[in-house]
C-alpha cells in the first residue's frame, strides 16, 4: 500500500515529508524512499553541511533546476523556501523532526502573509509520513484540498504488521491543457470613449522616453580563452591578480558577463567608457551573506561589478579557476539594438491598461497559430483603443520593455522600482546591465536569458552605476 502511495505522489509531481524519528531512523526511512527515484530524472540528494544554512543549500540546489530535491531533517529550517521551490515546479523530499501535524502547521506559519489555503494549494497531494523505530513508516497522512478547503487526512496506518486503509487518497488527474478561450473581452463601461487613439497616445507619451537597449546575439563557446565579450567562462584579469572571490564566503565567483568595451558597437563607446566591464556573482552552495546584508540588496558582498582600464590583461592561472559551474559559456557575436521603454512599474497609472496585453498583442504581430483566435478575443479592445491591424506592430514596440539579458535601456522590474543610490554622492544610479534569471532559451533578441536560477527563482538582476562615479557599481536583484 505504501508502495502505491509513493509511486502515485511522485507521478503526480508532489512532495513527500518524513516526520519524526531520531536522525538514524530518519536516514533509514529516507533511503527506502530514494528507491522510488524514476529513471531519467534529476534528483539532488546531498547532506546539508553543518556550516551551511539550509536555505542557502536549497537556493543553490534550485540553480540546477532539478526534478526533485532531497533535504534532511534540517529541511524544517527552510520551510518558506521549500514552498517557493514547490511553487516553481520542484518536488521535495524533506525531513521534519516533529509530527506530521506540526510539519503542516510549520508550513502554514512560516510567513504571516501566507494563508492556509494558499499553502495547501502549493503542497496539495503531498504525503506526510510518520517515521518510527528503525526507519519504519507507520502512518501516512495526505494534504488534500476539497472545495477549496485544505484538510489533513490520515490515509492509512500499520496495525499488527499490516497496512490498514483508513480514508481514500486523492491524486491529480492527468494534466489537460485548458481549451483556449477566444470569447471577445468586453471593454469595461467605465473606460468611456478614448479621445485619442492608443498609437497617438503612445507616440506622445512613450516615444520621448525611448532608449536603445542592446541584446546579445550569442554563440556557444568551448575554448579556454579569457578575452572577448562573453557570458560565463574565464575572466580576463590584471597581471598578478587572482580570480575575484566572494566577500561573504571567500569562494571564487562565477563570471556572469564580460564586455570588451571597445569591441561593442560604436554607438555604445561613449556610454560604457573604456576598458573591460565585468560582473561576477557567487554561486557557491556554501555561501551565506552576513546577517543584515540582504542578498538582493546593493553592496551585499557576494557580487562584483567593475570596469578595468589596464591593457595588460592575463588569463587566470591554471590552479586559480572556479571549481565547478553548470552554466554554459557564450561569446557575444553581435548586439541587436532595440527600442526599449519603461516598465509599467515606472509608468504613470493611466498608461497601464494597454501594457497588460503586450505579450498577447506581440503574438498577434508575430502571427503564431493562436493569432486568429487572439484577434477575435481582442477585437473589441482594439476597436476601443482605435488600433488598426497595420498599427499593431508599432503599438507593441512602444509598449515593449525587454525582459531578457540586455545592456542599457530600461530595467524590467520584478518587485517594483528599486534604483539604488551611489555610496559616494547619493544620487540615483543608472542601469548598465540586465541579467534575466529565468534561463529562458527564447531566441528572439531581448527575450533570451543565459543564466537560470543564478540568484533565486524567476526574476531579474541589474548592475547599476553612478552617472558621475563610474567606478561605483552595484548589483540588485528581485524575484517573483
Ligand atoms: Zn559567497
Ligand atoms: Zn556618485
């Protein structure tokens, strides 16, 4: 019976929590569960080193985007991060030193902003197993959601060596993509009549704020070279300098981006300045940024953005290299200039409405297989905004704030506007580089993302620089 439960829960892509038991009992129970790892799946199963915070271990495991992450009993130290992981499509097998009911209430209380219904929605179908002596599993509970209400159900227990079923399990049905709904969207009555067509409005309001952003066109690179504009790989260093290390954990940091400024398109020379621009970020799973220094905040110490002007550049010594990185190396073949516009987060309120539809409108312009249906769906909105079919491309272009990896332009904000201030003069800094964290292989310029899960779950990070003190740069990230 237990066997069937475990197979079902893993098939349904849900999580398993092993509750109670001494550390030795727990280990035995965990080993028994690990036998269910399906072939062709990527599970991360390592003990969390005592000096590493559980939350840092989990964050670093997520960077590898595994199918399942196995945590020991210290998993109970990072319940909120476990919910984040489950939310972004990862299964967990995690220990909890207390009872199933206490593990469940731990999840519900790990963040006061999470309601019980919300937590249940994330962990739905998860099994909570009671671990007894010798690692034997004696009781199975399941988190079910019925009529939108969570309930914690005891499915079965062992009596006199035999499994006894107590209540029915519930498993997710096979995934069925929802049928597309192309019913036309009604224009809300309170919108009234627009005096100005959307295109005229956008030309007036957004075109003056247009900036050129530069999206990299990349080619995979396998060599051992340290020069050239690149994402990942070896950095060029000053003669005598060693590979930059994280101030928090002393590990060598991943080279995220290196730009040979004078090889960039001519139009960028003035803006970027001379030399080599580099951005490094710590990806060590041993990394713990000191308390009070937020990971995501500026000047956190686990990243380095700099521009070096010396021409005497060398490769890192053979014994001074990043120990391991699962990120690829790409050379920048060329840069595509794109007209970029402010994110809705820094756009006045009354300009928001058309932005909500940008992605779908873009699809209509690009003529995907859904286009016809989308035209029908947006017909009344397009009429309201007075957008003719031949104007759609320009409308979409004026609404665009590119989400992918890019140089200059306007930041795509994930959690609201967060321009940092210069440490020296206090003025608002400017964005130099946007690093998208989704790992999106989208090949359209301005949508591609080289680094998945570099700093946390989906979102964007930005390197900023003071307009007057070019040596002062900092990195800030936010995720969903
Ligand atoms: Zn570090
Ligand atoms: Zn300054």
